[in-house]
């Protein structure tokens, strides 16, 4: 036997490198900052060029992992040290929010760049959304920044709707839905809330359920109302175009009734739309007498259309109020109110019951004394005619 201890074999030659997927990538925000800052400084001050650089860099740099660092750079120019000061040890960029011009247009452009912050964690996005809502409530920023949420990529990922929930919750908590509505209207965002969802989910039903389930029923109701207003405007526009083309009343009435079914518009709402559409076609003349004469002829022509949408007493009252408001708002028609009402009475658009009710209690404040005085004799005639009719019925019985 050989008592000598056997020597173990050794490996020689090239050492194999560890595969990259087996290595744990080191967290290095400093290197990330250097890469971003260098690129920003090379692009100059052109916002479009900066956006292209950030978009292209997203394929190489891990925005999700370094989201906080990216936020610091875009807002303050570099990473923030403990306490909120900007670190002087690293290269900084002059392209950031704090060095930008202090005007709304520039701020809106920066808001678009902040879309790259979709790499934040859900918790970080929630905090940013809540802070944005508070700033909006206090008037520190314009509601125009919400436009950033309509970016197609952010919408597709579902970030926009989730962000909006937290934002609107804190905004409404600080103020109320009326203040939010006013702010949205000022920047023409009141009709765009559906765009928070992808095209295949962009409906009143989906929006309503999503935000109602999230505890924002008031926002859901507001959006639904805005959608209805938009539908009514489109309907009125089409109605006016049909009148301008000279389409026959049968086709116009059929179209309007179909739209009423589709959009769930009541006859009371519809008669207001029809009245406005009819009166938008009146050709104005500087002389008051001619205005009255033209309007009477015009209304006589369109009385069948008005009659089609006054089948209910409530609709007749609405029409009378619309006529009252129109004559008050357009001074040339102040003296024409009684003539218009009598015309529509004779055309069987307005009933004596509706006219008497309007005269007694359903009128509005606009021009009240003037119009009641104009209608006094006609109302007396209606009452006398009604009394005579009742007397004749009693005699027959």
C-alpha cells in the first residue's frame, strides 16, 4: 500500500466569470445622478430636447429604482442632502424647476416632464397626489398641471386614475366640489376627466363606478353632469344645422326624439334646447319693430317643432320661462313677449292653463313687472273665456 497522501487535483487555466444575472446590481444613486445631469447639461435649455433625452435614457437607466433621485434632479438640480440642502459634492444641472422662469407656461412645461415620475412606488405617488391636491386647494398651483395625467402612457398603466383619486380627495377635503369645478373650468379641464381612463373604458358608467367606489361620488356626479351638458351642446349644434339646411320638421322631430332616448334628456330640458335653436336662427334688424315682426313670422314657421316638445304642462311652463328670459336678455324683444305668447297659444303650443299658471306663480324675476303688465288683458280674456265655458257646461248639464 502506498501510505503517501494523494494530492488533490487543481484547476488551471482561465477563470470563469460569474454570469451577470447571478450578480446583485449595486444601488448607486451617485452614478445615476452623474448620468442624468451630464445628459441634461448637454441638451441645453430646450424642453423638447430634454424630454427626448429622458425618454431615451429610460431604456438604460432604472427610473423606478432611482425615482427619488430623479425627482431631486428635476426639481432642485441635484440630490438633496439630509435637511433638504443640495449636495455640493456632485455635478449639478441648471435645468431644473428651481432655476426656471416663474411663469405659468414654464410651470406647465415642467409638469409635463414630471410624467417620468411614474417610476415612483405606489406609496410615493399617493403622497405626491395628496400634496398636489392640497397645493391646488390653496391656490399655490394652477389646475392646468392636471393635464399631465392625460399622457397616453401614464393612462395606459392605470397611474392616472389612481393618482387622480388621491389628488381629488385631498383637494375636495380642503375645499369642496364647487371650488374644484370652478378651478377645472378655468383651465378647460372640466370636460376632460374621462381621459383619465383608456379609450375602451372611457364612459360615464365606468367613471361613475370607479370614483364612487373610491369615495368620490361628488366628483362622479360632476363628471356625469358635464358629460350631459356636452351632449346637449352637440345636440343643439346639430339641430341648428338641420334648421339652417331647411330639413323638414318630420325629420328634425324624429332625430331629436331619438337623441332624447339615447341621452335620457327629458322633454322639459329638450324644449329649452329647441327654443334656443329656433331663436338662434332669427335674423336681427336694428329697428325694434322689424325685429318683432321678423321674430313673429319666424316663430309661426317653427311652431310645429315647438308643439312637438310641449306635450306636458311642465314643458309649457319651461317654454314660457325661456321666452320671458329671452325677451328680457334681448332688449329688442321686451315689447314682443305678449305677441309671442299669443301666437304660440293660437298655434296650440301653449295652453290657457299653462299661461294662467305662469302669470299667477310660475314666472321668474326677470322683467316680471313689464311682462305681467303686457299679459294682463290677455289673461283677463282667458279667465273670462274659461268662466263662460264653465257656465255653458253647467247649462248643458
